[in-house]
C-alpha cells in the first residue's frame, strides 16, 4: 500500500537526503585534502590510514591522526602478526611489507565506503545496487581508489581537485564563516540585553 505523502514532507525528505549527500561529500573531500597535504609533507606516507585515524573538528574539517608511526610500529609487530589495521591495508602491502601513497589511496576508499554506508562492511565490488545515499560519482571515486593495480589509483591531488568535491568544500566553508558571524552577533545581542 502506498502512503499519501504531502508535498511538504516530500520536500523535507529530499532536502535532508540532499544535505546528507553533500555533507558526506564534504567529509570525503576534507579527508582527501588532509592526505594530500600529508603526502606533500616530509612524512610523505601515512601507512596506517583507517577511519579511526580521521577525526572531525567543530568546523566539520577532517583531521588526520596517527601518522609517522610506521617506523616504531613495524619494530613492535612482526610480519606474520595480523592486525585490525589490515582491513584498511592495500592488497600489495598485505602481500609484502612496506607502505606507499597509492596504498593510502586504497585505505581512503575503504573509509569512503564506511562513510557512505555508515557501517564498516566492505561494499561488494560486483554489487550493482547502490545505496540510496551514494551518488554515482562518489561510487565511481571509491571504485577508482580500489583498483587492484596501484598505478591505476588516483593520487590525492586528483581526488581533491575533483570539481564537485572542491565546490562542496567552498560552500561549507562559506556557511561555516556565516554561522560563526551569526553566533557572535547573537551572543553580543544577548549580552547587551542581559546588562
């Protein structure tokens, strides 16, 4: 049986859906920006990128953590010891020791999939059914970052420069600045009224 949905409810539903999609795209772009910065720095490779190493600040900007620890951790863990980090590790690094920037891109794809599905299960590469929240261009980004051949994966500069990603980030930053100004203005009015 079909439900009778008022026009207002339809608009609210689609606005929420669109907002969530754009919000997820902004998170992905912010993560790609952070990794692009890290890859251009002296550190060059994260090597242990996973979702718990991506924290979000009060401006909804993703901050990358736990980088530069590979030298210390590789001494602690032997080659044969399994680790939860293996779930985010690129196949070429599971087969042989080492880390690479393209391996970080693979890990980023797993994080993207977690954000889009809002759970930590692998999206089947053969699955033709996209989740409602997954925009096709985001799905294709995930697929390209999941390439078995590391040379076919994009680098973070390319991911960061995707037009829809950059546009979303600019809009969110503008909204954030406007919101901060509005809060300051309202706080000043509140303080003036309470005097």
